[in-house]
C-alpha cells in the first residue's frame, strides 16, 4: 500500500481518466472520478444496435507498452485475442495495401507509372537539405508527387479539415515508415520474399468490442469513487492552487490534487477566476475534430477481410470504413455483418446538422457503387456522433499552446493527461503510460 495520503480528484472517465483511477487504485490511493455521461470509456466505447455491436471508431490495442498489455490481458483473460487483419486503401475501384506496399503499388500503378513514381522518390530523396516543415512537404519528400496525391494528401486534408501545408508533420504518426526506394524496388522485383513488414495488421482486441476493456477496468475499481452524470461546470482556484470543483452547477467538492483529461479549451473556460484575456484568446484557436459515425447493418456474412478501409478520393465525404466482425465474429449476429463509416467534421459545418436519413441514403449509395453491398442486403442503419475525437495538429501548434501550458503550470496541484488534456494524438497504451506517470509523480512529490 502507498503512504500517499492526499485525495486525487479525476476529471473525465475516458481512457486517460480511467488509467489514472486504475493506477491510483493499485497503489491504494483515494480518488474520486467525475464523468459527465452515464458510462465510462469516453470516445472508446462499444455500442449495441439491434443485436449488432460496433465501436465508436476503429479502435485497437497496440502491443506497444508491455505493462499495459499485461494489465489488460489480466483484466480480460481469454476474452482478449491477438488478431491479424490488414488495412487497405480504396482507390479507383481497387484496394491497395496500407501502409503502402511496393508490390501492390506496382500492380496498381502499372509498370510505367511505377517507374515514374520510383524516380520521383529518388529525386525527392536527393534533396538532402529539404525542410519538412509541414505534412505536405514531408510526404512529397518521402513518396514523391504521384503517390502523395493519390493516397495521402487528399485523405489527410479530409481527415483533419485543413490544407496539408497547414498541418504539422506529427499528423503522419508512424504510418510513413517502411517504404523507401530500396524496399520499393526490391519488393517489386522479388515479390513476397521481400514483403515489407510495416503493415499494421496485428493488434489485440476484446471478444465483445473495445469497450470491454473499460467495463472490466470499472469492475476492478471502487464503484463508490466513480460519479457518473457529474458534469464539472467550474474549477475554483486561489493562490495558484485548485481549491475545488463545482458539479452540475450546484455541488462543490474540495480538491487536494486534480488530474484533468478534459479538452484544454473546456478547462480554461470553466476556471474561476477566469484566465487572462490573452490565454482565452489562444484557447479559441485550439480545435478538435469531431466524427459522424454511420452504421450500415447487412444481411450478408462478410464484405471483405480488411480491418480498416481508407478512402482518399475527394468524391467520398468519408475517410475510413471498418467492418466490426473482422475484429471479432461476436460483433454481428451469425451470417450477418456491418460497416461503420467515419466522416470527420466540425460541429459548425452543415453536415453535422444534416438530416440523418438524407445523409445515410447518400453514403449508402456510395457504398453500393463501390460494390461493398447491395440495396437488398441493407437491413438497417444508424448515426452516432463522436465529440472531440482528436486534436487538430496544425503547423506550429506546439508554440501556440506553449503559453497555455505555461499558465496552467502555475497551478501546483493540477495535472493534465490524455489526448485532450495534453493536446496530442495518442492511443490506449499511451493513456495507460500517462496515467502511470501521473500517479508515480504524485507518489514521489
């Protein structure tokens, strides 16, 4: 048991907040977690719809942090499986491996376009002093103009809602690794013998959806320390310390240490007294991307074997489709399947408030045209909205948020975590690592 005697208040019951609660519980530290909705998991939950299950996004558990993997294996046991499913890009009526595979590029482009693209890569790589200061310059330098425009630039602009030359290179994540001129030519010549190993097709996944991770975690925690439907409406501070929080505009809870996974803009706007004017103005420039998730439930056993399908073409409003049963057969009734379609947008865009039946019909027709299903196979459909799905990482965003973090660091008992609190594009294992670090840091203060 820990000798740490302070009480920890946790704001937000998504993966980041849950991770902090988990590690506090493991150390025997008292905590209270406040979540505005009626369930835990945040934007990482599993939804049931007429016998079908689907996740609030194409979530997966990457085996990137051994401790996280072992913890979740311990919580789920045999209900957690290591699966192997590929991801592919849909372009010009055909599928191609993603991350990009040289062998499939040869088949897709044809010999002439392939050689031309190879020389573009060679030429781009020859510019040794090239400055990759934004996403566009990065992918042009990495892939050349043909491949960048076919597969990456338009997709990224749809995903993030900004021109590619206004986006940080960090939006690329780790997906641009594995393809260079050497692998490009060797795989084209030697085929599967030299198949690159960068395809992101292996990950852990729970039998009944990603939400099972946090349902099991909730069962492991002290239920008396978790408060659902408790929206934090004010954070009261004095003399550079957080003193208390107001919940649902009425009840105050005193605070000793506050761990916050709420979006930065939300935190700044509920501080009492409010931050300086210039900080609030900077907060207005912080944007998060929302997602409209459309579900299509089908009277067919399978569409294909892909974990995710990416759609870079501008003729499609959506960016990614995933088939839940390819992660687990338990996600659909026997003999049936479903497709979940992601449309990234902002809440101030017309599509966010578009008539749902019209939107569903429009997207269904696009999927039928792509031969993913027929009209007769469509049983049902639904719309689910994901708020603050991920931060928009514009070029130079780190410098813009630096004054905000400098201001928030003045509060000695405030600790930020998670995708929203740290304004970073992170995943389940990252949230667990961050939660562990927060608790370790508190224990050693």
